[in-house]
């Protein structure tokens, strides 16, 4: 028994001496439990709503104020035409447009149907449905209160109905694959690139060939970039294959420019590869590199906007999500593939990916060890 306890004690000492093992055993479980609880929200908040008012009467004004006063909505002013609303959708400045039909108050006063149309971005069908449902609740509450006011005013026999219909822009069939495929592509490419390059330098150390690299006349930055090129070519082949499967098998549209998508994908692949190289320069074993690469699944799923709306997360989580490369690629992919926007509408995403890629490259260069000891 004493010998058995000695071996147990020895194993505890080995674990306590390895910071990475402690991180995986003691910290990661808490993160994987708390992050979903902290980030995942069933409700959709901060819905940016604009109004297209074709009637401009007291009832449309009252209902507009009800929407703006609701905690779930943020008023973004008035638009003049549906074309202007579509432009704001493409820029990502609004989430919902409420269109009041002509003679709204007049039709209510004469016991006729008054129409309201709700325009939402169907590239994210689940969130779009929730946004429309929230707006319908506000309209239903307004109609009920208006009926009570008419009853109190002695007009109880007057019947009217506010007819609400919704239209999903860019994805009218509300196909779920249109929403999920760009996100899954972003996650798969990130993980493949990171896993491939995260073991690149560590493998050289473990195989004992790092001495040959260090003895070459090439500077360290050239060695790092030389590690990148083969994996870049392989990743581009993977991306082309995945894109063909998405288009021909799952029938996900490519509404926008294929060239713009390719430019965005190349920058994203570069950023992902550089993140893997950065991991490779700061760990000592292939196992540790693989584990860290796999752990990227958690922030990619929860903080990239692939499944859960980022705007509904706490402010701290929204800030942290900005350093997740998949967030920018998924956002750009949805805009290009589903909304059909040009490069000017995804310039922010491309710029963010390029900056992150350069930062990862500089850090990988900085932490690259030019000595074996």
C-alpha cells in the first residue's frame, strides 16, 4: 500500500509541474461550463429597427414610439424606400424594417384592415424569425390597447384589424443550411489550418531536425514563412473542395462575387495558418499543440456568431469575440454568398482578418526560438 501511495504521489507531482496539464484539467472544464452559460441567450436583444411610413398619421407615430420604447428594439430612424432599407441591410446597420401601409389610421377608423409589413434579414433565419415575432407582439399589444380605447370612447362596435405580414430578404425559404454552411466552413478551415501548422515547428524539435534549420543561412522569419507555403496550398485545395460541395450538393447560393469570396478566404486561411504557427512556437510537444488547436472549437462555436447572435451576448463577450478570426470570415461569407454584396461591404471584415494575420505572424516570429536550449 505504501508503494502504491508513493506512485500516486509521484503522478500528482508530475501533473503539478506541468502548467499545460493543470490548464486542461482545472481551468478548461470551468471555461467550457461557464462560457455557454454566460454567452448563450435564447432571447435576441438590441434589434436595430427602421421604419418606412407610407401613411404618416397619429397611429403610425404611436406604434413607432411603442417599438422604439421596447427594451428589445433600438430605433434607427426612418427610411424613404425599400431600396434604402436593402442598402442598410447590406451594410449591417439594421436588423428589421417596419413598413406601414398607406392610409393606416383612416382604414382603422373606417373598420377596415390596416397593413404592416415586416422586412427582416433571412440570411440568419432563426434570429430573423425571433425578431419578427417580437415586433408582432408589440403590434398585437398596440391593437389590443387601441380597441380598449375605442370601447371607452363609445366606439365598441367598431371592428378593425391590423394585418401583419413578414418577408425574409435574401433567404425567403428560410433554409437553415444557408445560415449554417458559411459558419461550418469557417470553423472547419480554422481547425484544419491550426492543426496542420501547430505541429510544424514542434515536430522539427521532436525529430531532432531543428538544428539543420537553424544552421541554414535563412533568417527565422523566412523559416516561418517557408513552413506556411505548403499548408497554404493544401488549405486552398480544401477550401475549393468545400465550396464545390456547398454549391453543388447543399445548394447554398453564391449570390455575390466569387472573386471577392476567394480574396476573403485566402486572407482567412493565412490568418488561421499564422495562428497555428504561433501555437507551434510557444509549445514544446506535438500533443500540446494538438490539444490547444482542438480547444479553439469552443470560442469558434460560441463567439463567432455561427450559432448564437453576438449582439445578444454581454458586452464583455462581444468585445472578446472580435479576436476570433472565424467571426469576421463568417460575417463576410454570409454577406457575399447570401446577400450578394460587393467588396466595399465586407471591407471591415477583410481588414480585421488581415490585421489579425499580421499580428499572429509577428508574434510567431517573436517567439520563434533560434536556440535549441
